[in-house]
C-alpha cells in the first residue's frame, strides 16, 4: 500500500494511460475529516528532485498540469507541464483539493472546504506519505512546492508548517492579496458583513470571481471542463481565504524559505501588489520576483507560458545543482 497515514479506498478507472503517462498513477485516500481525496503521482526515471504542485480555486490537478488540445477534449500527459518536469528529472505529486476535480467537498458541496487549515493538513499529509519509500519520491531528494493562485497561498502556509523541509517554493500569481476582487461590485458589501454571512450562510455561493475576458479562448477551456467548479465562491471559502491571506501578511517578515514569484502585471484576481509586498517584506536571502508584462492570471496557459515554465525549471535546476555539490 502506498499511503500509510490515510486509508486508500480505490483506484480510479477513469484515469487513462493517456492522462497518466508511462509511469503515472492515481489513488484515492480518506483524509483526516473522512473526505475522499484524489492524488496523482508522476515519478521521473532517475529522479533528481520532487515537485509538489498545488492548483488554484475551482481548478484541479489535471487542468493545472496536463495538456488539453481542444476545449472539452481529453487531458493528456504528452506535451504537458508534467512531462516537461519528468524529462528534466522531477517527480511530480499533486492532488485535487477539497471540493475540486474528483475530490469530495465538505458537506458534499462542490467548491467547498470549511477551514483553510484543512487544506494545509491535506497537503502536508500528501508530502509525508509519498516520501515514505515510493520510488522516485525519496525524502533525500531536493523537494519543491509549486503553487498557483490559491495554491500559492497554500504553498506558503505549508512551507511555514514544515520549516527546512523544502529546497524552494515557486509561486505563480499567488493569492497574497485580493483587494481588487474584494472591493468590486457587490463583493464590497459582502466583505463588510463577511463575519455575519459566514455564520448564517457559510455554504451559499455568493461571491463573484472574475472571468477571463482577456483570453476568451482560454476561458472556453475552463467552461467546457466538467471537472471545474464554475459557480460563485461560497461564503465561508471566501472568508477563509481572506483569513489565510491576512495570516501570511502578518507573518511575512518571519519567512526565510527560498522562493520565486512570477506574477502578471494585468492580474485582476490576485493582486500583483500582494506579491510585490511579500517579496519586499520577506527576510529570505534567496528570493526572486518576476513581473510578467501583459500577462493576466493563468500563467501556465496564456501567451508567454513557455517562458514562465522555463524560468521555474531553471530555478529548480539551480537549487538541485547546489545540493549535489
């Protein structure tokens, strides 16, 4: 049995070899709350490092890491981010967060979790489990967190929870400030009375999340993906995200882990200033910030995404080389 800390419940028959590649595998486990979560492993041959990837709100592991040639088409390993990481020698582990993709949501609701801390625990458990002897994921290998959007904020929390566990953290458009979204339209009112709404209607989908109007062709991929959560953000999820962001902002000066941030200058979902402030206030000696001109929020899909990924890969490579010296 691969995972010792949680109960493995089943193998997913729907995950095809086209999706998993030659060595990939997927399993379902019960987390600490009893929710069934789906984990995906893509080991590299002769691995030089391990990447723990974390997707954003409403997304799922496949959307973040795999390739889809046409809207509504099948996910595939070939030409994907995972294949590029594997070819570079990095084993990749990811999971569908609670309420996303194939994973259960709290109260059986899509796009719903009750505590941001539960997501942190789920990811820490993933890291602990896969490093317990699974080939290609050995704990002695350099390991990295790779998070986008909400997954970026989550990666920061995990890096803090597990000091000196990771050799670096790569963040794409991380959720470190959402003031633009928070202050737009009715969200401004909902935010002002958020604590009350959180008590009265925690699972109601009320908060509007911005749409990708800059790249409508990419938005079509999102709309035609049945595994995406396309509704409004539920009240408690929004409230928990705000609290998670506030916690990071209050503790930034105490962080010392190596990190790279890439953030689009035209991002209207997660504020670029959040990344700029994090970079400025964080006491890490090894830190890098790239502001991607004319890019929006989906940095792994927009024009220029090849450069974004290569920048991250080179950053990983440099730290693996340092470990080998």
